[in-house]
C-alpha cells in the first residue's frame, strides 16, 4: 500500500481540528478513540486527514466504515492507507466515495476484504 503520509493531501493536528469543530482537544482525542475521526501518529503527534472534516463536522460515514475495516482485520493505520489508496472497484479512492456520500458502496468493498 502507498505511504499514507504521501497519499493524504492535507493533515491537521488535534488543536487544528478542535478549533475547526469548536470543541476541546480532549473531545477530538475521544473522536479518535471512538473512530469518529482517524489519526496517524507521526513524530509523536496525531495527524488527522483534512478530508475527514466536512462542513465543520466529522465525516458522518467515516466511523462505520472504519469499524467495518477493523472488523475485517485492519488496524487504524492500514485502514487509513486503504481509504487513501485508489480502488479499482470504486474507480477512485474510498475516501473520495465517502465524501461523495457513497458509504454503502465503500462498505460493501471493505467487507469483501475480511481476512
């Protein structure tokens, strides 16, 4: 899989996301723990893909999709890599489909990946 740090166009820190969402950094960390948001640690700092914030809210379809991937045997890093890697079946990156509101299609492809 592609290096997720090269695949994501823009990263936000926990304080950045807290400001955008109008919540405390602690609440952002809870969003990460609950898989409402995804984050990857780099140099000890959580980085959150900017696309996972839409209209100043966490992308609604993200949590369920991450849980499907985790149930399929992925960890958060590999799930993030999958979301940001071009998928032939979707004909785009899964994250792009989620942003377009096509969560059922993405989850169907994700469920087929169980290992």
